[in-house]
């Protein structure tokens, strides 16, 4: 499992969900769809209609991969912080029962408002 206690885990840039759908297909449940995806050079986060999946490529080659599933049903609170003039990154903080705070940092051009609406749709 990814160690979320170390603070920010990823500096993400939004991508087309189709770019990670094939890699996620073996772990998705029937009829689960990837709605939003964002990635770094090797790692990514996917927001599906059921959960958040964080993939962390490990080792020199990145062939070993850790997929951490974060169900929306375990989110107790969340916040979004938009990018500003000098701080160009947007942030999503999620508070999970039994896990604590998980933070994802997005590059400024990411649609953090839509991601916040997506989370709200499944949590509220």
C-alpha cells in the first residue's frame, strides 16, 4: 500500500482516462468506469464511479506496481484548494476512516472543481 502519511503523494497532470483504462481493466469490477485520470511520469490516480485507485510504479523498471483502492464510502470529509497566482498547484485532501488524510497535488491546469464535484457526488 502507498504510504499516504508522508504528505503529498503525487504531482499530477490530468490525462485522458483511456490512457490508464487498459492497465486498470483487470482490477475493475463489472460495469466500473474510469471517469477522471491524472498522472506523473510513472504513477497515476484514477477516479472511477466507485472508488479512487492510486497506482505507484516501483523499482528501477517500474514493472512492479502497487494499486491502492480508496472507496468513496470511506471518505468522511474532503477539501479542494484551487491554484493561485503564485502557488500554481491545486490540492485535494481526503479524510478516510481508518486511514487518515490523503493528499493529491495537481498541476494548475487540472480541473479541480470537477474533481471536487465528482467526489461530492459519491460521498454526499
